[in-house]
């Protein structure tokens, strides 16, 4: 009978693992973020997720509860508050608290995502009023009273928008504030007051709180993506990252290829690429003789427009600039992979162009440009093996490369990186 709760706690252990602090810059990691598969992810320790309001040191459920049904916990239910269509390819379930400052930042962004992607995204809102927040419970009740008049989201949005105005109030003062909000959004205030003061929705909110505590949710906001853990390295308080999830789950599969490109390089020619960015042009000599697979792949993707509009999602001064994922998350690739190539080259200077990967022979579309020597990336014997395939070198525009907008995904940036306008290929 306890199997479902054990399974859910196992899920939670994966989510809690995401709460480890960020590490210092390091060599490209071989770890693969979950649940989103990736053929490339750059090179640092596990990402630090956005802050949340902890739920620790709170009392237990008010009454014994039945073992929760895991399927109902991780999937939208008919009585949930939802924005967007059922069966949407991107479904985010949020447990939230009206006095939580992080919820006040995250919830409007999630609502905006559902508005901007009306057929692709569903947002599910669930109450988790933390006992440490004295006004959160009655705020949840107020949204249920508003829901009875068809205005759950109006009350929810107003409470988060005005959180700074009311969060320091005593309960009696806040109660008056709620009536004022009810009038502001056009509710029948008399009915609202009667139902709220009569405790009509107390049991519903209490059940939601008890369930969240029984599940030992670590805090608020707490999110699931498509019934699984929210991916590490994705900042749910950065709209660019939320959009990246939609691109990853909805748009990227339409762009991907079924297999790696056939060899199209002409051995009698030399190849040069111009990476046109919003900061200027970076011209790269491609090493077709030393890394034909990587160069052929790069040329193929560039000619097919894969890199057009893609950002440098990870730019670490004094280390490297990485791009090539259309989602901007660092999780995406072209749908295929190809092996590393032994070039005999070392990461001994700035301006080297190399493939990023998630381990041996997992090269896809992501690449990076070094800002200086990076010997930690070298294999023990570069003449026999390669951790990362070096397939080109900047011959013009290194100053442009160093002007790319610094952006560390581990720090949860709320802005997009510098943009690749297009990449053109010249054959000589």
C-alpha cells in the first residue's frame, strides 16, 4: 500500500539533488541532465536551481491521510486550476504559496508562458500554503472563493502582484484587503465574504496542504514538468529558459534530422566559416583534413540554417564561449551524434573551435571557442584519443568572440545570450 508514496519520494530525491550549490568552472561534464536528454552539455558542476521558500520544520498533517495516488499527484486532475489545454505537450504543475516571494516571481512567468503558447503549454496550480506564512492559508481560501465566481486567476494574479502591500499585515487587516480585492476584480463581494468567513473552502485548502506535507515537498514553488522532475540547469524564474523548454519539447523535434549527414567535403578544397553575431563577425578556418566528420557536420548544419538565430548560451570569461543549441538551454542537438576524432591538437591557445559533448562520441551541434589555453580539456595523449574534437581556429574576430555576452547557466541568468545571426561557409 505504501508503494506509491515510496515511488514519489524517490522522485523527490532526484529533485532534491538539484539543490546542491554550484561549483566552480570545470571541464565539460559528462553528466546528462534529466529528464531532458541531451547530446551536449557544457562543462561545469551541477547547476543551482532558483531559490525556493523552504517547508522544513513544519507540523505534520492535521489528520491521517490515505497513501496518495502517484498518478494523480504527477498528472493534472479535473479539479485542478489550469491554464491551457489538457494534453498539452508541455505541462507544468506548480505547488505554490501566496506569501512566498519566489512564487510571486515564478507564477506570473508561468502564466505568461501559457498565454504565449496557448496550444503547447498547460500550467497547473496547486495550493501549498506553508505553515510558516500566517496569511497564506486564507489567501488560498480567497482564491477558491473567487473561483466559485469564475475568477480564480484574477484573484491569484492580484495577490501575487500586490504581495508586498499585504504580506506584512495582521490577519484582520488582510481580511479587509481581500474584500477590497474581491471588489476590484468584480466579484459579488457579499457572497465572497460569506463564503470566506464561513470557511466554505477551508477543508479543500487543508487537504491540499496536508497532501503536500505528506509528500514532503521541500518548499515553494515546487514544479514538475510532464510528470517528472524539473530539469536541472533550467531557471523557472527566467522566461528565456521557460521558452527554451517549449522549444526543446515542441519545436526542436521538428528541426532534427534522422541521421548524421553523409560526407560531402571536397578533399581538394579548404573551408572557412564566418560566424555572424550581434557583436560582429568571427572568421574560422576549418580543419577539414584533421577533423572531417566535425567539419562536414558543421558545414551541413550551417548550410541548413540550423545556427540561424541561435544564442551563445554559455559564455565564461577566460574560459570559452559555447553555442549551437536552438533551445538556448544547452540541452538540445540535431537528433544524431557522431564520434570524437583524434586530431593530435591540444587546447593550448585561444581561438580554438571544438565540439562540445556529453561524453565520448556524443557530438551533435554544439561547439565552443576557447578564450585561452584550456589544458584540462586535453586527453592524456592527444595523439591517441580526444576528449573534445578540435576542428577549427579563429583567424579573424577574436576580439568579437571576447565581446560575446557573459552568461553562466549555473547562475540562473534571466537574459538570453549573444545571438548568431547566421553562419556562412566559404570553399577555397
